[in-house]
């Protein structure tokens, strides 16, 4: 199966503010962590915590 044959579903917590949810939903699939994990605690590209 090629990557174009698969669907990607991202669940966003309903408590996330709408503006943040739109930003999360706009991230291209190739930048999202793999659904099978593992996921780093905080990716380097995310910057320093505020």
C-alpha cells in the first residue's frame, strides 16, 4: 500500500481553543509524528517551552 492510499485522522481535544485547533489541523501530514509511535517528549523544532 502506498502512502497515498492511506487516510490520516487526527483527533484534537475539544477543550483546545478553536484558534489552536485550526493551527494543529493545518500541519502537513509529513510533519506529524508516526501514529505507531514512539513520539519524542518535545520535538526539537517545537522550540523551548513557554
